[in-house]
C-alpha cells in the first residue's frame, strides 16, 4: 500500500485514480456504521449496502502495488537499494501515523478518562511487533490500527522481491515466475502458517502486467498461475470477491496506457497522490475523531448521508495535511538536499521539505511549526538517518576536514591553457569546496583557474584561506552577483526568474553564475573529489561542448507529460546538477522566463527546479553525459572504484566522504608534513 515517486517519468495518471478510488472506498466502508435514528429508509439502506463492499478497495491496492513495485524492481541494481527505497516509502508515514494515534489516545484519555481509540502494546514483544509491522497476521499481536494488517503483507512482498534481486541478473525474472507459481499453489491448497499466501496472487498478477513489456512468456506464465489459482478458489466455494475485483483492476491497468487521461478526472488523481495517507489515518481521524463531532442520530436519509460525506471530506483534508508533512518529504527527493553550497546532496536537506514548508506557511499554525520545529531540527533529522554512531563519526570527520582545509598547501599558478571551473560556496561548506577544487588542481597538468561564488555567508578568514590556497582564484561576492543580475536580468523583465533565484540557492547555480556570461562555463558541486585527470572534461571545455553528470534517478520537478507541455520537447534523462558544462552565450533567458510562466506556483518553488531547467538547456545544446564509470556518483558507502577520475558523494556515501575520502586525497596529492 505504498506509492512510487511523484516525479517518475513512467508514471500513469490512471494508477493514481485507482489508488484514490480504492482509498475512498475503504474509508467510506469504515464510516458506514454511523447510527441512524429509527428504521432506515430505502435511500440509507441502499447507501449502506453499496458502502458495505468498500473493503474491496484492498485488493486494488495490492494489484496496483504489484505493478508499481515490479517496475521499480526492474530499475533497481541491488537488493539493498530496492529494500531501502521501499522501506523509506512505507515506514516514515507509518511511524507518523503511530505517533498520531498516541496523541489521540492521550487526548481522549484526558477528556473522557478512557482509551477507546486503539489497543496499546503492553509488552516489549508487542512494542517490537508494532514497530516492525509484525503484528497480526504475522503474529497474534493485534495492530494498533486495523488497516495495518495489509502493510505487514506489503512488507513481506518487498522482502521477497528484494530477495530475488540477490540472484544473478539472468535468474531474477525466472525466479519471480517460479515464486509466483509456488505461492499461487500454496494459496490454492490453503497451506496453514503462510499468512501472505492469499494476498500474494493479487500482488503477483499486478506484477505480471509490469513484466509483459520485458518478457511476454514470463507474463503469460504468471497470468496462467493466477488463473489456475482463481479457478480453484471459485470451484471450491471459497470467498471470491477479492479475486474478482483484482481481475477488474488488472483489466484497468492493462487498458490504462492505451486510453488518454481525461482532464475531468484530475481531482480523483489528486486524491490518489495522497491515498496512502488516507489509508493510514482515516480510521482514527475519521471514525474515532470526526465522527464524534457529528450528531448521534439523524432525522432522515439526506441528513444521514450528508453526515457521512462531511466526515469523509474532513478526513481527506486532514490526510492531505498529513501527506504534506509526513509522507511527501520522503517521496520527492530520494537524496538529501543542501543548504548554501549549490550542492543538492551536500548537507542537511533544507529543501527536501520545500513543498511542505510552503504549505505550512499558508495555514494558521504553520508559521510557528516551521520556525520553531521544522527549520531548527532539519540538521538533527538528517543526521538521524545515518544512525547515532554514523552521525557522530560523520560530524567528527567533518570537523577534522575543516581543520585540514585551513592548512591545505597552495597550488601552483595555472597556465594560460588551464581549465576553468566555477563553485558556489558558503561558511558552512567552504572546506568541502576547498578540497574539491584542490583535488582537481592537483590532477590537471596545466593547473586550475577557479571562480568561487559566495552565497553571502563566507567569513573573512575563509575568504583569506581560499585566496591563499588558490592564488589565481576569483571570489565573487553576493552583492557583486546581485549587481550583475540587476544589469543583465532586471526584475521588471524577469520577475519569475529573479524570484526563483532569490528564494532557492540551487537556482543561483544556474542564474547568478551564468547571467551575462558569454563563454563556456563548467560548474562543479563541492561534495566531489578528483583522483585522476578528467580528460573528458578537458575535451568538452576545449570544444565548447555541453556536458553533464548522469544521475541514478529521474529527479525533476515535472513528469514527462508536464515537461513536454512546458518545454515542447522531452527532457534529457537523468541530468545531475553537480557537474554542468554549458555555453552560457546560447542560453535564452527570455525563454527560461517563459518556461517558468508555464509552471504552477508550487513547481516554481520545487527543490528540483534548477535541475529540471538545466536538463531542458542540455537538450537545446545537444549535451553528452560524462562517462558514468569515470565520473561516478557514490550513493552508498561502498568501496570506491579505482578507475574513477571523479567521485560525487551523495546521501549515505557522506559517511565515506567525511571519514576517509578527503584523507585519501591528501595521501595521494600532498607531501608528508604539508597538512
């Protein structure tokens, strides 16, 4: 019951509609027990008869999940990457819903003196089972919220799919076909003790739809297993409704890519976007919370149905707030974002909750929460993602890196043919910038001509250190950059572009650094180190050819259809803004302003806006990606590849970056006793 990334280029709007319909059906099913005064009339009887089947939204979730998770499975390189990404999607909102339950329990206990909201775990075993989603049906421990049972099945399916990724690549698809056939067989004969056996066929038939474009024979074999299991269920007289609804969902999934999405269904799609949040909290918020605010009885049919709809709409509104605060920050940015360096993956993700922060500003108590919780704790929340021991090691390593940066030996003066590179830096990140530029200068035979753009926070001592290490460098202050913008991109002509540049540090990488420039310019992030001469970068600089670093994921603020509508052509795939070489003279800033005018206000504050615009400019300049084997993005703290000329350290590889990689650069390039 999880959902794929919001900006996935393969996303199909019909999937969100299915999710939204399923979530609404389940919620209304639980709300249908509102009492009615006296004998219900025909309209109420009919209404409740329809809603009594709302639980059939659950098999729709499993089918859609099977389809979406298998699509993600095909794109995953390792079992650990797949498992980590899926758990990141499902667990943070789950834990937030547990916290919401505890708050409601405490509130009702204070008001009414009793807890009639949820069953609290009273033993260490029950607490452990609640935190690990191993309550019923995995064990006999009841879940705090009745809907959590499906999450236990979902987690099990993730583990099974991750296990298949541990197989050799050539065996994985065959393993999925065999696993599906075996579990369908176990479900048919009703083997005791395998709690997920009856739900897997629903997940598996959705997976078969995803398998079809890859291997039609495998998809047919999976479908045959599902049909056989369905036949056994039907002929044995067992409950058939879940399977029947699953088959309908499969048919809709099959038709989805073949039917254009109508605009009048957009509201349903929007509900589908936060359907996981609706599913998680509708029971405590709607049934135990909002329903108690409604009258005990109703005078007639219309009043009764109106009462249920009010509870339902109120639940949707609260679920949307829950989604923006507790689910969306874990969806849009698979990697943390930076604050003040121009490096999206560099430090605590101030912008990972950009949309949540914008939303908080628009609601009454939002400003207080934003100023006194969200912003002050951003660094702590990011560090906790590495665990306490990992966070302490990383902070200790970064403190030593700061001290070492201040003692870096000066690089020789560059030759006239030296490579030029531009960095954005600030007081919290200048040490990373110093190491990044120093490692590049050391591997270039002709030296490096660096330009450092101050984000407005550099201190005099830090500026002095950069000038000492790089005697031929140029440091551009924020005031100087703003004066250049006022001259080249006046606010009256470029209001949206200047507003985005003011608001988002990442946009300064694109706008402040390139406005008024008439040359080919290479921008580099600060969380990268060089170990060999970057021949491809030198070649691109000499020829003026656009170049970029290839990312692991599609990290844009628009999906494929939206991008086509704004830019008129598909975006270059997987552009990472950490390494960008562009011919600045070819940038049409009027066109960039026009692109922004075609976007929604929410999109114009998205943390991935700069990277999306960069991808559009790369397409105009026929850019080529840097060799991903030589110019490597490090996602996990794995052993660094020896063949790499450049390593870009993001997300969990930050531990490696701060604990040992800067030391490795010193060991390679510095003489003993220099630092």
